[in-house]
C-alpha cells in the first residue's frame, strides 16, 4: 500500500511564476490536508479538503493561493505569482473516512519550494 | 483561537541521557497526537492519547496525557542517536483538523 505521494519533491521558481504542487493520498483516504513549514518552524495548517469540496481553508492566504481535490486525480495546491516569502516545505497529509473523532494523519515527503 | 504550545524549543543532550518535551493547550483536548520529524524528512505519526491521565509506552518512549486533558508529555529514556529529530504534539480543532505545536528539536551528542 503506497503512502502519500507528493510531486515534485523539489521545485524552483522565479518570482512571479506559478507553482503547482500535487498530492495523491493513501489508497482509501478521502481527506487531504496541506501544511506549510518554514525552516526551523512548525507545521502551519493551510487547507482541508475532501473530494470536490474545500472543508476548511482558514489557513490559506487570501490571495495567490488556491487548492483543489477533484473527483479524479491528485489534490493540487497552486501558488500564483510566487514571492520569496513563499519558499518553504509544503506537506500534504491524508486520513481515512472517519466515523468520528480525529484520525491520524499520514504525511507525504513534502515539496520543497524555492523562489529565486 | 486554540493554541498548542511546546517547550522547550530546542534540547541538546548527551547520548544516554533522558529527554522530555511538554505540550500545553489553551483548551481541553478530546485527544492529542505526537509526531516525529527527522531532519530533512516528513512528520511521522507516533501515537494518539485519548483518555484523561492516559500513559502509553513504546520501548524507550513514554507518553502521558494530563488529567485535565490540556497537557501532555513525551519522555525518552536513555536517548540514542536515532532519536534525533523534532517532536510535535498536535491537538484537534474542529472536525478533522489538527493544530500543531511548534515542536521540540532534539539533538544528541554521541
């Protein structure tokens, strides 16, 4: 059973370009979460999605950032017109359908975004 | 909003010494989870505590959940170099969302 997959693992963009980060959850998982981690810092929640629905995007910057989890295919975190401050590791996590409570989240290897 | 605080932020020990990290929440938690992140790696789930006063052990690691369900600790006995990494606690906020502490970064002198 493959774990959470993220690609690319490393992404370099120049200021003003777009970054697209992909996440395929574990098989059987329908909940996807995106986190941002700056160097030497903790994990900051960005967005929580289920198939075709954004459940909670309270951690997403209001501008330039968007996320989707289509019916088919991976979840995408899109950053438009990147700036140097967007440089960070972006982790995706997934969890199974839950009957209640808070499920364990399984993290992918992350995408390290560098903005030049 | 709900905050989860961890102390210390950094801890350096000699191999063989014990290590403890503490996690405190501003609100009562239904459960608390602990994760470990190796340098350059991604967070890996260690354990979940649910019951008030619960204590769980994994080999040299001991996890505790406070009686009031607002604090937790992770204790490592006789650290080894493989224990190096950052340890995060996380508490739920709302449905299915986790709030992570800032983490405690453990380094070990062999």
